[in-house]
C-alpha cells in the first residue's frame, strides 16, 4: 500500500497541463467509464465490488459499463487519472489537491469513504514520549500523508520540522530500516505500522486518531465527466454503499467479504479487521453527507493547502496557498475562486441517504 503525494513539480510540464485541461474540457456524455484504485484498507471494497458483481449490477441499472482497475503503485493510479486515462480514482484529500487539482484537472470528491483514525503513526525506538523526537532523523515517505502527520505531531508539542531531520525512505523499506541501528524514528501507515510495532523496542508516540478527520480517503471523479454523466456518480455511490453494507454484516456473507478483502490486501482476517478498527469508516451515507457538509473540512483543507504550499507542491507558479481554489460542500471557496480545481460534493452521498439512487 502506498499513499504518496504526487510530485508534480517535476512531472507536469506546461504543455501537458494544457493538454490535460483540453481533455477535461472536452468531456462529453458517454457509456463506458474507468475507475482506478489501489491497495489500502479503506479502498478494498472497490476491488471486492468488481469481483462480486456489485459494480456490474449498478452499472447495468444506469445502462453504462464501469471498468475497475487495481494499481499496485498508488501514485501511478492518480497520475493515470490526471492524464485522462481514468474517470475516477481512490485518493487522499491531500493527494487530490497536490496531484490532479494542482496539475490543472478539475476534480470532485464524490464520496468520503473514511478517515484514518490510527492507521498512520509516529514510532520511536526505545522512547515512549513524542517530545523525545527532537533532534532525531525521521525516516518517512517525503511529501506523503506521513510527512503531514509528522508536521501535525511536531506542532502538538511546540516543535517544528527544523527540530528534526527528515530522511526520505521508500515505504517498501521502512519496516526493514527500523530494525537497523541507524534508524530510530519512523512515520508510516498500516500495515507497515503493525509490522514495526511487533518489535519490543518500537513505541507509538502519535497517530492519526489525534487529528481525526484530517487524512481523508476519497473517491474522486473528473468534474466535467461527472457533470455530463450524473448517472456515473449515482452508480459509484450505489456500489460503495451496497458493498460497505455487505462487508460490515455479522453473518457468513459479511465475513466472507472481509476475508476476501483481507486476502487481496496481503493479510488475514484478523489483520484486516485490526486495520478497520483504526479507520473511521462512513458506512452510513447520511453520516458521510453530514461530515462533507460540516465545518471541519474547511479547517482541515486549510491546514493541508498550507502544508503543501510550504513544500512547493501546489505548482511552481503558486504564489501562496490560495493558488488552487477548493470549493466546499456549502459552496464556500478556500483560495482562488477563479481557479477552483477541487470540489467537495455531498449531493451523491445525500441521494444515497435519501434512498434516491
């Protein structure tokens, strides 16, 4: 599982942004749609839905086809979405802003599936308080949600990034790195967190449950595609809530669904359920819609855009955190109202809540 922030500073050239904008602007009604997703506890329902026929059921209801494709490389999934190859993708709120939105692709957060509620953590070796982090080298995936979590953790004890040294480390190497003498602090996400915490010298000193609602896992859709094809949005909402309802049932069908998701994500049922326990899953569409309409998202996205601007991840031409406009579900806008590229839309979650899909 990889949840990296997209490094558009080097990946998006001016000409490609122009081309991508043209692709978005020329979106038109169609019948065939493509969705990209990657391995993470909150996104496993999409793969299961495809395998179990739930995707086909909802697509058929609206007379469309939906192809759901798994990516082993998370960053590649939303790079392909940004390039126009896919109509929708699973992504975090931070990456949606730093990736497609900052790259010029008008993107709508159609579904808020969950937020990390302990899946992301700061871990120290043989030190059990966060204050001990000062002066240490911190191994993490630079510019990822781990980097953001570190910033929020440091802030909580009146420290700043200048008080530590970030060491960019691949997520694939973090668990092994922690076993070496040179590595004394890491920030990462599950299932890597669970693997590292199995070591007796590993001490969790901060996790995402202390910043609830800030690391959001979304299903986003190209705004122009959604505007021209609202049935696509309805089908995605139907697929999601159908699958979540099945998955959470305490019967043989629910257990079988969770076991299938666990196997697909490389763990067993117990491991998958422990990750679910550290995830605030919005199983009820009414709750998801209410969260999308709430005031907390405004404060969260303000923190996120400030962090991204400080890291030069809102584009090389960004003069401030206001460079990319973010439209919230109540239609208020953070940043440049003339350059809105990320939108939170509660309407499809509300349709599901009202039984109108």
